[in-house]
């Protein structure tokens, strides 16, 4: 079985930081805001989880 190369151009991310948005519609801007808020929430959960792990480790080594 031969592998077939995929020559399609990779998809551009839905939003890039600093991107010119002067020609983007209000609806699309709202979609991008929702996407970015979701990403911020995901990152904040990860930070909280890492802090909790760090606190647990610190508690063990303080004994």
C-alpha cells in the first residue's frame, strides 16, 4: 500500500495575535472572541492544576 502525499495548504488558524481585523465582520469578530475566551479559560485551568500540584509537592517536602 503506497502513501499518498497531501499537497493541500495547511489551514490557517482562526485568529493570529496582532492580525489586522479591519476587514473582518462583527459576527466573525464575536466568534474569534468566544474562541479566545475559551482558550483563556483552558489555560487558566491548567495554571490552577499546576499550582495545586506544586502546593501538594511543597506540603510533602515541608514535613
